[in-house]
């Protein structure tokens, strides 16, 4: 169980293609882990650090004592973060377009009627002040 299953590898490759991530965009480093694990942790570099260069997203995984499993887990975490970032970006764009659509939408008949009534009311107030000031 030191290596991820072939199905998991295929799933990661499919997800990478779906997100538009190229393998050369991912920088991979292996560093020594910390914490529990005994001599294995101190001697081998089981911690995996992935950096997605275009977005600058960085992930570090030292969950298991096996480098291969940590590598697969780190890739899953990286893809989760990239997917969340893309969803956030599309949601912000959708909100911006919705705001523009609302701003450009015309007023309803009742709204126009109320606006004109308010304007005529203000005009009447100003007119009454003008007459009082000229006497």
C-alpha cells in the first residue's frame, strides 16, 4: 500500500485535464517530514510539496509515511484548491454581470410614475418658496 492505486492515478490525470492543468505547471519538491514516524521520517524525504506556478497555489502533504501516497494526496489537495479558485473566479464574474444587467434594466411603469410624482411635488415646493420670497 506504498503506492496509490492505478484508478486513483487515472482519476488524478482526468481531473488535471478537466481543470486545464499541465504537468509542467506543477513544481514538485520532496522534503523531510516532521512529527510521528520514527526513523523513517528522519531519514527519508516523505513530505511532498507541490506548487502550481500559474496561480501560485502551494500544497504540502505529510499525512502518511510513504512518499507515493503523500504525492497522490498532495495532488488531490492541489486540484481541490485550483478548482475552488476557478469556481470563485467564475462566481465573481457572474455577480458582476448580474449587477450590470440590473443596472441597465429599465424602470417599471409604477416606478416611473412615482418618480414623476416626486419630481412634480418637489417642483411645487420650490415654486411655492419662490412666490413667498418675491413679495
